[in-house]
């Protein structure tokens, strides 16, 4: 009974929106603003199309679909999203070339043989560097971790891309210390 009332209210609201010239199909609109699997399927009625990397309320066609928890028996929500599996912050000393390695999970077979990249956000800029996937670890090419500020340390993030441009969910935070200013930083201890 309550459900019917809710349906009537939503229906009237839609009509109201139309009348107000706000012709936005709310559900579909809400889905398409999500650019990550986890945030997409936090929205009831949305599903994530894995290969296309889009959030939609429609069918994904022959693409793999990931649904919000409890809507389908075999696909229980965000645990099935391709994503970065660890989030422990890495710490580096400024000026050194470092290789970032990132454990990821829920890798679909067709992703494995595409070009992998790491997208490093540092000093307000994104740098995309080549990477290699071995088992479930992404090895980013060595990259010079360098501060461009006068702060004792700066923070950045690494994201993982499959097929050159498709983002995996999540990001790994890191910190670069200037050992001249922050000698207590663990990366400056030797
Ligand atoms: C990778 O990207 C290319 C170019 O956008 C596309 O044609 C191809 O289907 C993609 N591969 C996979 C496995 O999605
Ligand atoms: C340790 C290190 O690389 N420090 C540099 C941080 O950035 C400033 C400004 O660019 C440089 O002067 C430091 O040498």
C-alpha cells in the first residue's frame, strides 16, 4: 500500500517537473553522471557496463554488467567492481626514480592483454606512464618522484588505466618528502 503511494507521489513529481519545463529524466540522468563502478552501483536502478566504462539504467548489451547489491543473486554489488585493492599510502624521498606497484582486483580476461597505464597526479598535473600487469599487480614504469614546492612534503595519487584510457576504480595515495626539510620522514631514514 505504501509502495503504491510512493509510486503515485513519484509519478506526480515527474509530471510536475515536466510542467515546470525541467525535462530531465531523473533516473537515467543520475546514472550517467557516475564515472566509477562503485559510485554507479550505489545508485538504485543503475548498472555499470564494464568494458564500456559507463553507468546506465539501460542494458549493457553484450558487455558485462555489475548491479547494485541484492538485485541479482550472482553479482553482489561493489565487491565485483574492477578496482584498486589496496589503499595504504606510499612514501618516497623526493628526487628519486621509483616504481609504483599496485594490487588490483576483479580483472576481466579481456582487459589483461590491453595496454596498461598508471596515471600519476602530482603537483596538480596528471602524468600518464606505461605499466605492465603481472597476475594482479600493476607495475608502473619508473617515475621521478619530485617535489615542485617549498613544502616539506607533497601528496599525490596513482590511478590505474586498462586499454590505455579506461579507469579502474579507486586510487592509491602517496607522499613525497623533501629530506632536507622533513628528515623524520620514513623514506629519508637511510
Ligand atoms: C580498447 O580500445 C580500443 C580503441 O578505443 C577499442 O577498439 C577496443 O575494443 C578496446 N578493447 C577492449 C578489450 O575493450
Ligand atoms: C629534495 C628536493 O628535491 N627538493 C626540491 C623540492 O623543490 C624545490 C623547488 O622546486 C627544490 O629547490 C628542491 O631542491
